[in-house]
């Protein structure tokens, strides 16, 4: 049976594919080391679990308001105002969605159209390397992806000059993800203010409907050298910025499938209203009892959050040190999130012990899984230009696994011919 062109053109998620393969191998008894999954190895904090169980026992099991219940939206608006400094956010500027993925999906659906002709296709500027789902999701909504290639030398960050040169009348969205998956780099407040100035200027001149989508999912997983800053806090672009966040990574709540999007002022109400219409015609609302857990996480779990953050900070040091000592592996120090994105290109063109030719990261990762039972995500889907030189490893796992992984990777590399 024929399927839609939309689906036929869509690539499956490579991170989800690696995660599922590693989980299936593990379930069949194979001792696979999984560095693929971008999810904390911690449990959801007890106060969050208790709050959800109490909500179920109180029969909070019915449909709730489409954008999320009042108490949760009021709390999120307050936190965005007080902790992130984003102006003009009220309960009417928030929508709670089924994961950050859905918040992004609805955002792109609300901003892009399938154009009548190719020349009219609107663009999304995407600093790369970037997380694998941004581009496919935006393309599905009708966007043309324009990659802004960043380099390890520039800490994988775009500069104001690079952004200015890329913005044109067809630009609709510029996407930021700080801290970043897969680079674990972060923009400083002054860097974001300089980028905001370029965006504000372009918005007044060549690109009046330019929007910023800021994915801040790793906001709380930061290791101290750079303080997290929300670009939506810059007043001159607040009313063209959609800030996206969720509890999955910070509070070890990936499986709860919750996230949210917010905007400021009239713009914020209008975009959140559009997303609410889409949600009303798709999932209706998220489960109300799960929002009790989110409120507890955000207000009662600062000790658990700090314990997990500190553990990630230690692991960041460990993996950076161990991988950096391997021959032909170039790795940047992670300063937020829980990934490393080492450059393994010195080993491309070599052959693995089992006779596999390593032409790119995809072949490197496949051989590493087959021959060393170690799952990493090949870099190709993070950047069409430089991805093939990199692999992504999540360090949301314990220190023993990090040590064993570095050992296996070292042995693999040493045996290449
Ligand atoms: N954005 C980024 C940058 C991510 O790394 C991820 C998950 N890996 C997501 C969004 C998706 O988050 P969620 O699981 O809440 O849908």
C-alpha cells in the first residue's frame, strides 16, 4: 500500500535507532555498553513520583485544559519570569506538550507552510552540529534547512557575523540549543545578546517575521564555566522568541513525555494559541496527573537536581580526560548537557579487526557495536558537512561504564589497520 510522500521522505531518528538496538541487545543477554541513549541513568525523584501517585489516587485522571492545567501553567510562567528573566509570560503564554519533541513539532507546524513553489520555501537557520530531529521535524512542516556550520575552534558556536550573513527575507526561524546536544557547548549571556541584536536588526529590516526557537532542555545540567541564559530574556527579541523546555533530562523524567513551549506578549499568545489548536486536534492534552509530578519536581527537588548535576559534572571531567588521551581522538570539554562529540576522523580509511572498512562515522559506529559491543551514535545526522568525522557518546551512565567504554574504544582504535 502506498504511504504519504511526507512519510516516505522522513528519515527515522538515528539516536532512537541506536538506543533501541542497544536495548534489544541488552534484553537478549548481550553485554552491550550503551552510550547512545540521551537519558539520565537516575530515577525520577521521590517527591515527583509521590505527587503523581497522589494525583491518581485523587482521581485526577480526566481530560485537562488543552494547553495544560492552570496551576502548572501559572508555575511555569512564574519560573520563566523569575528564574530565566523572560518578560511578558503569563499562563496564557504556555503550552504543555507530550515531550520537548512535541513542543518543537507544534512550533514548526505553526510557523512553516508547504509553499506553492520551491522559490517560496521559508528557511530555518540551524547551527550544526545539532540534535538529529530538528531538521527532519522542520522539513516535515515545510522548512528548508540552512546549516550554519560551526567548528571546534569556535566552540561549535555561530558568530553574529555568520548569522547576519545568513539571514535573508526567506528566513523564518533561527534555532538555538544551549547547552547543546551533541556538542555540550553553551553560549554566554553576552554572546546571546550580540546574536539577539543581529536578529532584532534583521527583524526591523529584511526579515520582519523572523522567529527564534530556543531549545533549553539542558538548562539545569551545567558545569559552572558558563551560566545558562535564555535568549528570550533579551527584550528586543522577546516577542519573536519561543522558549522550549521540559523535565526529562534535568529531573530524570524522560519517560513521562512532558515538555512545554512559551512566548512573550501578543506574539507569545498567538503562537501558543496556534499550537493549542494543533494539540486540540491531535492529543487533546497531556495526562493531568503527570503534571503534579512536574510541579513537585520544579518546586521540591532542588537537592536531587543538584546531586544529578554534580554527578554529570564529574562524569564530564572523566570522559573528557579518558577520551582525550586516546590516539587520534579529539574531544572538546563538555560544559553543559551530557554528551561528547569526539572527532575520530584520524581513523577513517582504516580497517577494523573483522575486516570492515571505516569510511565514515556510520561504519566506525557499526564496527564498534559489532566488534566491541559498544553503542555510540554516528555523527552523520548531526551535520551533513562534518558529522561523518564524529561520534556522539552520552555520559548519562555511571563512571564504571565510562571507564570501560574508554578502554574498549582504546582497544578498538589500537587494533585498526
Ligand atoms: N531537544 C534536544 C536538544 C534533545 O536532546 C532531546 C532529546 N534527546 C529533545 C529535544 C527531546 O526531548 P523529549 O524527550 O522531552 O521529547
